[in-house]
C-alpha cells in the first residue's frame, strides 16, 4: 500500500488499481483514492474550492478510460438491479456517457437522453431550469424529447448522472420527470460527492435519499496546516 500521488491531468481516471494500492485514511496531496465494492481503486484529482480551505475529489466520466467506465457502469448496474429499472434516463452532459453504459449492463436495448439543447419540436412545458457546479453562472434548461415520453411513462425509470454533488442537477431531473407525470424508482451516479445532496433531496421527499445509489462516495476535504487534505464533516 502506498500514499496517493500526483499524476498528469490526462492520466486521471485511466486505470483501475488492485485492492489496497493506496492509503485511504487522509493526508492526501493531489489525489484521492476512490474504492469500489470489490476493493479496487481509482485515483481522482483533488479540486480546491474557492475558499481555499475545502476541496472535493473530481470525476469526469467522459474523459475516463474504457476500463474505468466499464467498471463503474458494471457496479452501478448491479446496485440498480434490485430496483428493477425498465428504462434509464440520463442527465446531460456527463451523465449521458454513464447512463448509456449502465443501460447496456442492465441488458436494455436503449436509454433516454435528456438534453440542454432545445430542438424546434421540443415543448417548453416539458423543460425546467438547470444549474451545475461545473458550469456556474450559465443559464440552461433541461429538456426531454416529447417523442421519448412513451418510453418513460408507465415504466420503472432510473435517473442517472455521473456525479451527485450539490443535488441541483438531480433535483432538476426529478422536477422534469414530475412535469411528465413520472416518478423514478431510483437515482444513481458513479460518485456521491460529499453529503451536500442529501438535504435538498430529503426536503423534496424523504424517499429520495433512500432511493439514491452510487458506486462510491467521496467526502468533503479540508486542508490541514501542512497543506495536505483530510476527510471532513464540514458543510459549506
């Protein structure tokens, strides 16, 4: 077992390491080791927040290797299986890559991509405002293609994003599903990033945190006096 290490930006999310490859108890400098259910690990870059005192581990699924994408999709499909989803709906943009892969692992022939690009045949009533922690300040709307509604209505829907962080994207997805008369049976993501998402989802309905699954969870990180990062329960 070794300490986590700094690697080139393009090398993150490219390899699934054997169980116990990295120490996971703190003192992180540039990387955070995410651990899968079977003990295998993926190194994630640490992204300091604006206050300089806190940071989060980062996952960008569409920049990951096929090996990493496959491992995450397989594990997430296994965690979703007890909910018996009949169709997967993916949140843009990064959630689409994972949603498609998970749908394949579940044995589905297709999935339904939600989108932020308005086509001329879309209906404004089937859209909601959308914000993202990775694109602050941008005003976007989340749409569902009205032609896809027969695939969703009356079926067991799993709503998938790549990362659930503040919960804003998932809340938008749930709001859009509600506008379509749909209540998903489960919410899923590769990474549950800190616990900030729990309260907003619980405020919407106590059922949603219980219906949310992830491959792994990463904590809020706080900077120590020596500059290293350790897990923290701090809420910001």
